[in-house]
């Protein structure tokens, strides 16, 4: 039994839209349709593309890119500095020192972003 691929509603809409445009521009059908069925559908390229999608014969592929994460979002900046050290290696003074450095950095950023008084 062949596993049917699952697509998001956006991927499905994109595939059907692209294929219906091809059909409207004169591309041959990829499924067998008799004249009676075509007349019932009124030669609607979107309906034909939907039928081709349901049959799984649309010659289009979907490529999904994996997201690229460059930093650990949501982590405290001190956690990144402390991560490599064992808990017994860090004393209370060292943690306080790291926190003080962070406060100094934030204050310097705030003071540099302020406009000078006129």
C-alpha cells in the first residue's frame, strides 16, 4: 500500500492553482476524461486540476526547508555564559559579577541610544 503524501492547505491550493493555469493555457490532461464529464464540469480547469490532484498525478513537487536556528531564543544571557561550567565551579560572587556585567551592558546601550540634548 502506497503512503499518500499529506500537504498543507496552502501547498494544495498552490499546486491546484499552478496546474489549472497550465490546463487553461492548453496543457494536456493527465487523467482520462470523457466528453460527457467535461461538459458537466463546463471545461473548468480548476475542477480538472482538483481531480488530477486527487488522483496524485500532478507533476509538481513540494520542497520544504528546515528552519535554521542561529541562537537559542528565550534563554537568559547569563545561562549561555554559565552553560559550560559545572554548578560547583560557580560561586555566588561569580554569578553576581556576570549579572552586574549584563546590567552595565544594558545601561551603556540605553545611554548610547539617547539623543544628545539640544
